C-alpha cells in the first residue's frame, strides 16, 4: 500500500546563501558587495555553461534588475542595455548581466560588447563531482533524508549533473521513499526513475 506524501518542503528560493560556491567564491563575494550597495563597478557580467548557476545567482539578485541571456537580445533591447549601462556609469549604479560566453565572443553590437567588458567579468565555474556530492549530502540532510554513497555515485555518473536536475531527482526519490515507506537505496532510486 502506498502512502500519500504531502509536499510540505518546498524548494528554497535562490539566494546567495544557498548557492554552492565551489570555485566561485570570489564571484559570490562581489555579488554580496553588490547586494549591500558596496560595489563600485558599473557592470558585473557573468558567463558560463548551462547548469553552472548563472540563473540561480541572477534570481538571488533579482531586485537588482539583472539582464540574462544577453546573447539572445534583439537589436532594440541591445540598444536599451547599452543605454542602461551608460546611465549606470553616470549615476554610480551597476548593471548585472549574464550570457553564455565572455563579452568579446557574444553575437552582439560591438559597442555593447565593449560596455559589458567595462566592469568585472566572471566565468561561473561548474561544480566538481566532489562539490556536487557534498551538496547532495547537505540537501538530503536538510530534507531529513539519508542518501547512501552508492546513490550519490549513481546520480553523478548516470544522471544529468546540473543542480536543477539533481534537485528534481532528489524530489522524486524523497517522494518515492515516503510513499513506499522504504529507505533510499539504489533499487528504490531505479524504481523511482522508471515512474
């Protein structure tokens, strides 16, 4: 008999505190300065691969009107961003923007590429497997779960390894464990993934 599990533990909202920094500690420090109003540059530009955490960081700083996926901006929006950067430089504000490549490699107007490079540019680096493993253990503990090493190893070798996907799998195995009243094991994980 299956027990119905209630969704009483919603995922936490993205914040700088729940971002797993890995090799991004310096970037995280700059974003904290930005949130505290102590950042002196007119532009803070983030770039990196999909799944590196750019969206998490932008959502954590959402009150600062970030510009995401700048490589997809049409001509009119590029001009608007160019003007916003110029205004920020004159007023002492900061524009937070992100894309999939460093400014010089973006398919944008040349003047906008140079403006994006005016301030600090950071590559958001992917977490190592060890850092992902540490995160999974911590997130499991936060949820009141025990996650065996073999389950973590399976997740990191056979599943998508971006944080959003890993969290979705944690949701599924947590729910399956509650509904089936079974501890989390490799067989339970495989069963949960088949559903």
